């Protein structure tokens, strides 16, 4: 995976250098600036918060809806907007749509992976083109829950795509947080959209971790994070699927590696709890993770418990 990534990454760097030299739009040295005007009022989002980062030629809006929390990132350039993920439906979709409409620019959507809390608002954006990494796009296009919201085919991207005013590169990590976790980056502005590969001070979703069958997903996940660290540690921003964004990209990746290593050790029994015992139930794992990370937001933590999704749900298959 590392070799193929490096080849792709070097090709995209060459492309990015060409784009920057032609358009002179890298925020670190660009002479051009865009007058974005006043951002839509944060009071439009009554179910969460809005953070806005304005740079020379791009403005980022992160809408963090309170529960979980779910994050939608809007990338605004001079002429367009691109939404990265859409949050769950239907409770947040109307406020998100109103906020995007207030920006009043043509748009498109990127979906990082095939989880409902990342595409749930799709029904409010049926008029926009949707993009995803090619394997993720195929999954979305064959998922009834998604196609019932957005009947038009998601456009699959296996390398890079011009969307709006920017070039986005698409890649993925397989068998990690879920079967296919897509991520996207823009080299010219040094910005990474990590989806659910990285959580910001939130408990990650470990529901799909199955340590007793097949390849170890946490091993795959950590390997993927080390690839991201090797290639994006010096990036300016990382935007994630839960709880906003970070400027200290390398630190945020290291935090997630630390968490996953602790969770893996507790579940496999190679790491004892702070009380000195070995966890044997999902509840005991969750209790210990809350002790180790007392200030983390709930995220997907409790979705690993029995009855999380429906009565009789057995929970994550950890033991």
C-alpha cells in the first residue's frame, strides 16, 4: 500500500506544483486574495456550532452538530462550494441546506465512506453532483438507504478530480473503521479530509472491529494512519468526520494511534485495565476507554454495546 501511495502522491505533487505555478493560488505565497464577505450567521445552526477559517483564496466552514458530534465541512472558493460529508438525516439536513444556500454558490458533494451519518442529508442536495473514491462510490450506488435519498449515481474517482475551483485527490484505507474508508486531500492548500479514519478528541466507532475473524482491522487502521502521518504531517489542516478540524495534523494522528492501540490491547486481553484486571465484556471495554480518555466526546463508543441499533442486537463481536 505504501509504495503505490508514494507513486500516486508524487504524481499529484507534480500536478499541484503545476497548478500553483499557473494559478498562483497557494495560500502560503499567493498574491491573490478573495473577498468572501461575511459568512452566514452561525445562528442558522441551532443544533450545533459553526467554525470558519478564512485564508487567501479558500474559506472552510465546519458545522459541528451536537450529538456524536457529526461534522460537515464546506470548502468555499471564489466561485463554488464543495461539501465534504452531509451528516445524518433528517434532523440536521434542513439547517445545513439553509446555510449552504446562504453562501449562494454552485456546489458539489464529496462522501468519504458508506455510513449513514455521512450521507444522511443527501436528500436535500439532490441537484448536486456527488463524488467518492471509486470503491466507496460503488458501495453507495448499491446501497438502498443511500439511493433512496440520492437517486443519481455517485461519480467514482480513483485518483484526482477537478471539483469546483480545486483539485481533490481521492484515496482509501481498506478494512479499518469500516470496509472502505475514503479520504481526500488538496495538495495546493495542504488540507486533508480524513473522514472517520481520524476522530478529533472523540471516541472512534469500533463496532466493526472483529479481532477473532480474518485480518485485524485495527492493525489495518493503524497502518493507514501511519501512511497519513508520513505524507500529511506537515499539512495545514485536517478536517474529520466527527468534531471539526485540527491544525496540528501529526499530533491528531498520533492521538488516534494511541487510542487504537489501547483499545486493541484491552479487547485482546494483552493490556490490563486501570483496576488491574482483564476486560471480558463490551461494557468493561467501554468503561475502561472512558477512564483512559475522560474528556473525549462520546462519538461512536456506545454503538458497540448490545441493543445499540435494535432490540436484540448483540453488539460488537469482540469476544
